[in-house]
């Protein structure tokens, strides 16, 4: 599905497990341990689960893939653990296409493979993964990466088959077959499974609503703890940590690195160092989203006055960004080109910055498709992107299906205009320098028009001030 650097290729494994690893940290196992470790364990019993909620939806997605690639053998890998340092790994997250086609999400196993074997009528689909090791094997107690003595119980083939509604087999039984049939890195497959996610089904929409609700709670947590962030020399880290607690307690993780950008840091679009102070009188831009256990994520940005109220200049910039967001929302309708959402926001940004005397040309000239763009200095990013199991979902879709495609019911995307006047930008008045504002909402397109899934999170300047006062009362 992607390059080896992305961790999506299959790691070669050996049937043999080395008991004594080459490390000066590990004590050798004495004979008494080896003689007794495999005995004295209660018999394992397992009640097979009913299929999980996403199982029928994942089955329909697999059917779509099968129909699109008749006669082809397809291999979709989950990916492998990625090293963090020495003998520690990052938390595992399966490849998004693998999760989308299996329904196996936060609980999926590294190195798993979803394999489509061609048949005269379509494909036989099998999920290969490394089943739990028998307690008589050395893997059980000696392998700190996969041994159950170290990491806890692992799933069985029968349990996963019942849970996901798909045939399962041990990873050791997988045979790669001929190269001309394996298309796990094929561009056509990558494109197809990306475009398959452009329209969300009923299950996906429900999960994204849930992710937004938990994210909203995370923003409430942050506002309640703003005094603690103000008191700490690295207050941005406090903000990040407070949101992380909500993401981990009520979800799987964050869908991306939280941006907690206070003061001039708000002008850096991907500020994730989060090591600055949170100073009264400044704004703090928080771009954060909770990833649910299903791996569907929210993506919300709110810009807050640290002291609880906006200054006149801050309010002017903030309300301009909100005006641009509202214009983008009004432009979003079924059948409208996706790019029209960005164009509507850019029109407001150009008009207001021209009114302020910031642009060297008129708004009309700035909006010229060939010679304009001067306003983009203050908003270099796009207004919208698709959202789902990836924060930037469907990224491998063709341009004619994405940016130049039409909005359709079932699409979920962001609207996120901003204005960023960097601290050393001498093209703007001094009063604007160091002010960065973004407002980002998650939008569901329906047959009747757009629905703002995050509308319950305060958006206007007045609402934000009241929100802070209420949360800190």
C-alpha cells in the first residue's frame, strides 16, 4: 500500500525463537525456570464474540475492492511496529486502508495481512496474523515484543474470525505467490481504497460524531485548566497534556500531534513543539482532535483569548476569520466543486486585508487566478480537506475526485480558514504582528446541505468569551 519507509511492508519472521537474546541487560534463564514455566496454567476457554458493529460495513468495502480488481491477488498489510529508540517502539496503529477493509482498529495486530485470493467468482478473503503462542513455546515467555507473558493476552484466530466476520489464518501460512499477482504496492489499489473513503457510510459518520463529542469535552478541559497553563513556564505543554488525558481516557489517542500555539507561535501553522508560555493578553490557537477506538478522528481548531476577553484588534482578526468560515460553509452544497469552499473563504480574506491596507493591490487583483494571491501570504494553507480514518483522509485520491471533484452526501471535510501575521512581518502594522487565528470545524455533507458537526463548540468571539467565563467560574 505504500513504500517500505512508511512501515507497511511485511517484516520477515522466523519460526525459531531465541531464548537468550544478545543483550547485556537480560539475565539468562536458569534450568529450574525452563523446567516449570510451561506448566501450572489454567486451561484457556474462549467464548466467541458476536460480530462488531463495523463488520458488515467492512465486508461491503471488501466486496467493492474485489469487484474493482477481478483476477488480481491483493495484499493489504497492517504494517509493523516502528522503533522509537533502541528496544522501544511507538504505539502500533494499523494502516488506515487495512483498518477500513477489516474493521480491526485500535486492537489490531502488527504484521497482519488482508489477502484477496482470486477465484472464478471474485475473491476468497483471508486475514493472516500471528496467533497467540502456546505456553509450551519459548515465544510465550522470552519474546518481549509479542510474548503474552510480556504484553498480555493476544487474540485467537477463531475469536477474530467471529469478531470481524472474515476468514483467518496464521501468518506463517501465508505464501507470497507470484510477483505478477501481488499488488500490495500498486498505485491503482492505493488510489481505489483512498477514493473508497470519500463517501462515509452510516457507521463512519456515527464514529466521527463521537470523535467530535469527545474532542469538545477535551476543549472544555483545556479551558478549565488555563490558569494552570498560565502559571507554568511551558504552559503550552500543560494544554497539550490536558487534552491528551481526555483523548486517552475516552478515545484511542489524538488523531495527530496537538498544536497548542500561544502568542506568536499561533502564526506557525504546524507548531507542535508546544514548549512556550501561555501569557495573559495573548491568543492561544489549539488545533486538536480525538481519535476514537475505531481510529476515526475529529480535527477542530479554536483560538482563545488567554485572559478571557479579546482586545479590539484580536477581535477584528478573529471575526474576519469567522466570516470567512461562514462564507465557506454557505458555499458548500451538494454538486458544488470542492475547491469552491476555499475560494469563498479566500474572497473574504482578500477583501478584509485589502480594506485594512495590508495588501499591495486591490482585493479584485489579489483574487485573480493567474496574477493574484497576495492575500495568501497571510493564509498559505487550504481551507478544507477530507476527514475520516486519517486526519487528511483520501489523500491518494485523484485530483478530479478530490480538489476538482463535486461535494456529495456522505463526505466529511474541514472548513478552517485563518489569518497569521508573523511577529517579524513588516508588511503589516505592528498591532497585527504576532496575531494568529484559525477556526476549524468538521462538516458533514447531506442531501439537504452541510451540517457542522462541531457547531456545539463556541465559535463567535462573544460565545468564546462566555465559554471561558463559564468554564472558569
